[in-house]
C-alpha cells in the first residue's frame, strides 16, 4: 500500500499553493463582488429592522449571510500561482486591513450612538 504513494504524483493538497485572486477581475469575479455587496446591504437592512430603526422587511438574515459566501467563491474562481505576487501587495493588504478596522470601529460607534439616542427618546 505504501508503494501507491511513492509511485503516484497525485497531490490532494495541490490547491493550497495558490496565491491571491488574479487581477484585473473578469465578469465572474465582479459578479462575486456584487453578490457580496448585496449580501452586506441585506444584512444591514435586517439589523436596522431588528433595532427598530426602519420597518422589518426580512424575518431571517439567511440570504444576507449566504450571498457573500457565494460571492467569495466566485471571486476566488481565478487564482494566481503562489509566489508571483508583487512585494507591494503585502503593504497594500495591510493598508486595507487597517482601513477596514477603522471603518468598522466608526460604524460600530455610530450604531451605538444611534441606539443610545433612540433609547433616550
């Protein structure tokens, strides 16, 4: 049985050698971006309905959770091979993570302030 592994060049983990999604995005990847954004908007509408900021339009956030997952699968449909990304991409990725964290903190503070003033009224 060990001879099978020695003579075969089948590698079940070959997909782990891929790098970031290829750019520029093609139409499939842009469809994934659109699905992700639509899912986030649906989630925000659900949260706003639960908080009482706007009327409840959705009973469940299932659609808003599943659409970004399908979007990520479409974005990752075209991947670069490992090691071919430019060295500036790590810096760009770090800048995006920092900008996203700052944006999430501002959004969280805004939601907390809105809910606090809504409760005071």
